[in-house]
C-alpha cells in the first residue's frame, strides 16, 4: 500500500516539476480537461481506472463523493472516497447513481488484457452501454484517449482511436466539450510540452513526430444544460 501511494505521489511531483519548467505533458492536458469539466459542487463521481492518479483524492477533498473502480487498489484514503476493485464489465452499480464518470486514458486499454484486465472484443463499445446505465439523466462522461489518423491496435495494451472509431463510440451521445492535442516541443529530451491542435493535426502527430495525439471529450446521455465548459 505504501509503495503504491509513493508511486502515485512521485508521479504527481514529476508532473508538477515539468510544468514548473514550462512543460505541459499529455497527462497534464487530460487532467486539466477533467478538472474543468467537473464544474458543479458536491457531485457523485465515478473514476474508472483512476488508481494511478490523484484526481479521485483531489475531488474527494473538494467535497465530491468519489468512487474509484479499478482492477488495482487505490491507496489514497478520504471519507468521501470509495474504492471498488474488480472488472467494471461485471459491475453491480445501481442505475443512475453518478453525475459524472471519468475515464482518463483508460478506455483505450479496456479489453486488451493490460493491467490485469480481462480480454473482451470491442470492450470500449460495451463499456459505453454500462456507462449509460449508471449515469443520471443528463449526466456527463469525460474521457480521453490516444488519437491517430488511422485506428491502430497495440496488441495486449491499447487502441489508438481514429475519427471513424470515435463516431461509432459516441453514437447516441451528445458532445458538450472536445479538445485535440499534439506534441509541440521537447523538454529534457522528451515530448513534454503539448499544444492544442485540430483533429487533423493531432491525427498526424505520430507520422510527423512519432507520438500519437490526444483526444479529450465531454459527452452527455441526453440534451441538457451543462453547456460548454470553455
């Protein structure tokens, strides 16, 4: 438990040091997007695959009721924080029980056997049906994932999403916020400074710079008054 907590804290310190030196990593832009889209007080939030992040703890401290659902344990503790270890595809969560669901760099790994998760065909499509069930009417889903001009699968690890795959994934949902990002400059010899991009620019990032782009979406299950977060 101590090792796991130290790992998460060290990763957060490294991220902040990079920002101090003018960097803004792909993880930074994903986290910033997530925080900005949690724009109401005292929400019930589900974070799937959040065990390597301090986001659940930060949101818990802000007064939100947060549930982390992951195969791996989450080592942080707070009175507003609940942890469920297991396969989300077999979840028994009550219907319409969350205002917001977060999948930060998570959905691309689902179904590929990475991080101890079982293998499922088209697990990303299946998980979207589960999310529709557990979200309240008008609830918000925030998800980020690798983006590429063409869909690409890294066997046993993840999927890079194309425009066509995204359209299928988001069928029946309503987009309230979207951003695309691409590597811009190197810091300490790594692509640690990212900038906003068009979908075409983010899609060509791997061809031009050897690093896939990032897509960030906030969507809802029905038209509502969330509005754009920017």
